[in-house]
């Protein structure tokens, strides 16, 4: 395959070399941690070591291994019948919360906390509730005020029946995450957006919460999630948790300044954002044209709009933010392997069609 310039880390990332080596070391071995023989005991040891490293990386005490972040998000929503979710959640929340109440976001891309209070005053005394708000948005990188969401939930928690969940998938490995300090009850993380493997995610929960299993069957993960664990991926996740380095915003600042010189706008420029994610609106060129041009030059970025049934639909998130020219939105997301030279080539290539 030809060398590509990969600027789509929020879709998935290349593995850190240490993670890849760790996985290769285990690949092909028979590793079922429920078996009591030596291979099984070895698998369990690997799994528990990884669990410890992941928990340490987010200052938490308990986690259930899942096969993906989508599964962990579905698991979270299965904990309650009364769901309140933000309008900008990932599809794995949005589409699995059929009867949910939506918490609006303002045009800055931040959850509307006054609207949340209003919704809770209408609903808090009825069903048990679960509030799910992501820590950082996958399309814009905008960070949400989760601690304030928790404070508000506590204020309305007279019946002690509100759980707060945060989807921290895009934040993990990119900004500091302290589960205890955030104060949430449940959290989803996975590592494949930042250099860990696909195939393992962590559903993190506070002490004392009785989880209802989402996948039922065998007694794995103390009866909380059935299914034989993916030990190689879990091991890779654990190595990631120990080895990752957070990106600094230098590349992002450079990229955005250069693109602004070309007349592009950066969504949420003045908001607190992930240091690796830039949602860029071109003043005149549709995303599809930019993507084709970039792709033919071996540069991978993603569109801010979704393609379905042959037509480009403006993203739900950008609609919420009332972004003008949302059809011209592309998402550039960087990571551990990105170099300044790659960013320069990307800018020059985009400039050629401007
Ligand atoms: N949550 C967020 C914020 C995401 O961006 C994604 C993937 O893009 C997911 C959840 C789901 O992750 P996965 O596809 O690994 O299950």
C-alpha cells in the first residue's frame, strides 16, 4: 500500500508500536480466563493486570470489559428506563435510546444546563433516570461540562434515582480524565481512537452500583457481561493505558491558523476542545470535493456530513450548532503518529483546490 497521510484518528488510529508488539506476542494463543488450567490462569493474570492499568489511568475502581465502546454505551443505557441524553451523542447512544428525552445544546456546541434543570424538574420524581452526556464530541472535539451535569443531577436527586453516564471515548488518551473527580456514576472508554486496539472497551462504574447485565449468558466479568474475553485486545488496551502520551495542541494551532488564512472557519474555535480535533468549514468547496481530492493524494480525513442513500446529509451535530455551510465541513483529527510535515502537505494539497 502507498504511504498515506492519516488524519482521521477520531475514526480509529494506528496502533502504538508497544501495543502492537504486546498483541502480536499473544496472537494465536488459546487464552480463556475462565479456564482453571495454566493457560486460563495466565490469561486471567494478563486480564487483571490490564484492568489495573486502565483503572489507574482514569482514577477509577471498577470496570467491565466489553467488546466495543458501542456495546459499553448500550450497556449504560440498559441501566435505566428513563433516559435523558444530549442532542450530540454518538449514534451508539442516540440510536439505542428510543424513548429518551433530548437535552439541547446551544449554538456553541455545549449542553444547555438550564434546559437540563428544567427537564429534570419535570421528570426527576417519575422514573429512575439516567443522564448520558459525552465528555468530548467526536465531530467537533468540544468538551462538555460534565462536572456541572453531575452537580445538577445531585440537586434533583431527591429519590436517589439518577445515574450520570459519560461517553469518554474521544477524550481518552487526549485529555486528563479523572473518573472520581468528574463524579459520574458510569463511563465508557476505549483506546482505539488514540493508539490502542479495536476489540476491547471499558465500562467503568462507581462502587456500590448494581449493574444490570446487557449481554447475558456465561458468568464472565462477575456475571456482568457474558462472552469470552478478548485477551489480546485487553492486553493491548492495558499497554496503551500505561504508555500513551497526551497530544499537545501545537499541531492543532498551526493547522487551524494556516486554514484560517485560506478562509476556512473552525467550529468551536473559542470553546474548550480536544487538542487533536478540528472541524473545518471551507468557504466555498463542498466536503465531498475536498475528500475526493485529498483521497486521490493519499490523505485521509473525514467528512463532517454523513453520506446515506447516495446523498450527503448534514451532520446532526453541525445542525445543532447552526453552522452555516455545514456541507463544506471536514474533520481533521491527529494523533501520536502525526508530523508537522504531514500537516503542511495536507494544507498545501487543500490550497491547490481553493
Ligand atoms: N462514542 C464516541 C464518542 C465515538 O466517537 C465512537 C466511535 O466513533 C463510539 C462511541 C463507538 O466506538 P466503537 O465504534 O469503537 O464502538
